[in-house]
């Protein structure tokens, strides 16, 4: 590579390409976006592609592991990454492949603090009412092309402003905001946080089911891959780590750690935002400033599930969620979920905690023993009348240290406009991009990756076949994606032709919910 790097980009592409494996489209990453992009190409009769995947199996951040033991000694399957499905294309795939899942009942929740059970559930209704008012304000800002605000300011203007000493209110806020966004309200966009939530949970339905399939959530991705890939298909390169990508207006060369390379007319990069932000893959030439700025501007969150299996279920078996308000630290082992509950994995004696953001980073630096001891102490505070034993099994992922992910999923930060986000989506030369972070509507969700992968595949196929591609908004996209060299303070929707109208429809989608809660807020 040193010799190649010393050459000019065009010269290196022309000379090195001769010794590389040739293909029409190189797809970098075999997660939902990569597989969906390949499927879109295949559906458009473009069969000459190569999927390059870091791991030994496809699936990306829909990633599971075997854990604990059932009565027969076989392990359970738990999801370390994506875990829920909503009514959207992923829901359709779950039915297609009979993916086992069960309803998450968010009304099945008990509240606790350091003294044990403490009923502060009335705060859940207070927050919900403020959230409705915040949603209305977000819609107004968008409609009038006004400057974005933080979700914190939106909540405060709606009357929700928990003081630092009110740890019960902090826990309720965590349950309602951080648990979804993986960031606190201070670091989240008001407009796009509300819009993304409305589009995912109110556009079609508010169904939100928890996947408990022994095959793992990634079974739907593997199932879709099998519709166009044969067993041991030579177009799927597993256990292959990309180190460098050279791109021009004429083609792309992908260099791998094993010394191999792939020369392609086009490439679709589906690396996570975390991988792009951590500079683990070098681009030649360096990505233009507008692209690099967009990558740095967006946020990659961390969402950590900490799993325990015990020899008994000492928590209420008929309850799904347990909210804990730490006396000192917001987000300290705040949320616990039972898998022993009927409909999930009854009799498993498995419970898991969720932490995000700063607490995730902190736990990732600790040993398993340190984290286990901390979490057990919280459980013993929550259930002081129980003899909480040592677990029989324990595990948690370290997402920010996982080299093919470097985080869990994206979040839209305050001040990021549609123009900035379009720069994140835009191609550079013949190098295209896809993934959940690139979805303005569904960032942070697996269905965002599905939509973006499909659109990138269709657009590249359109370029290869000299035709326009119909994108999922229903519009036709001809040629490369536009980008913005000059950014503006706001992004009027009428100036943003690709996604014109998406956000406005998201606020309309939640009208019924707003109407239902209006009385509670105004009384």
C-alpha cells in the first residue's frame, strides 16, 4: 500500500486495478443495508457484485449470542444489538420468516429507588403530557422554518424541567427519552427527535415487539440474502476486513487486510457511522470537507444491555419493566427488563439492565466483575426483602470497542439541518453510502437501514442502466445524489427536494395521540 499511496490516485487506480478481483459493484458491509442494497441490485438484474463483510456471518448490528442454560442444558439466544420491531418493512420480514417476537407492554412497569419499591408512576403521565406539547412545538418550528432547538428546551417550554435533586423525575425522563435515543435531551434535536419518533411509532401503528427468536434477529437478514445468494456464493466475502478505499469518477478499489483488493465500477459503503468517525478505514483521496463535516457532525450512540441469569426469578414475574432512580447518578442502571415473564422466555430466570451514553462508556472500561458487582448492588436495593444471589451467567457487549461497529446506532444532534444530513448521504465520485444513520426519517432503526440500502442499490442500478431510479419517497432520482457546499442555518423543506414533506407528515401522524392527551396537559 505504501507504494500505491505514493502514486497519484488516478494512476494507482489504473495500475492496481489490473491485479484486483473485478466486479461491477462492491458492497462494503453485510448488515441490513448491505444485504438490502445487494438485493435491490439483483432485482434490477445486476448480478455482478461482491459483498465484503468483516464478520464471519452477515447481520451487522442485528447481533445475538448464546447465553445461560435452559433446563436441557442448551443455551438461550439473546440480542446484543437490535431487539425490537415496529410495523414497517422489518415487521413484514418478521412475518415472512416467522421470526418469534412478543409485545412490549410499556404499561407493565414498576418504579423503584434505593429504598426498594417507590411509586412515582404518576410522573409518567406528567412527562407524556409535556411530550405532546413538545411535539406540537417541534411541528411549528419545522413548518415556519425556524431554528432547531434541543429536546431539553422543548421539554422545559412544555413544563417538564426536572431538578437535579428529583431523581425520580430523572428516571422517568430516561425511560421516555434516553432509552430510545441513547442520548439525553440536551444532546438531541427537538425537530428531528420528535419527527423520527412519530414516523416510526405513529406512521403505521404503535406496535413495538421484542424479538425472542432462537435463530436471532439476523435470521430475517439471512433469509433475504438467501433469495439471491446461493450457499457458499463466491460473491459473499466473509471474515474480510477493509482497510483502504480509493475512489474516482471512474471507479473504486477496495483494499483488504489480507492483501487482496476488489476493483469495481461503483461501491456502496454501509459502514456504521461509528466506523466512519473512527478513521479505521482510509479513503483516497481524503473525503471532501463537506462529507467529513457531515460525518463528524452526526452522533453515534451506545446502548448497552447487561444480562443476568439467576437460579430463580426473585422479581415480580408478571411485570416486564422495572425503573430504578439512583439517588446520585442519572442513568445509573436505570432500566431492568424481565425475560422470565410469560410470553418472553418464561422460566429462564433472565433479567437485563440497559445503560446508554456516558454510562455505557464507563462500563466498557470496567471488568465484568466490577460491573456485575455494581449492578447486583442495585438489584439488592430494589428488592431489599429478597436474597439476591450471585448470577449463574452474566454478559454484556462493549459496542464502542467493537471494530466493525464502534457504537450502537445514530442520533440526530441539535443544530444538524437537512442539508448537513444530505451531505452524509451524498456520494463522492463512484463511492455511495447507505445505512441507518443516513435515513432522515428512520435514523437509529433497522428499518432505516432497510430503506437506505434499497434506495442506494436502486440508484446505483439506475446509473449502470442509464435510467432514473424511483426512491422510497415515491420520487425519481436521476444521477448522483446532490450535496451542499454551502450550508444554511435552517433547511426549508421546499429547498430540500429529495425528502420534501416527510417531516410535516410525521407530525400529522401523531395528531390523534396529541388530541387524546391534550386534556391531561391542559387541566
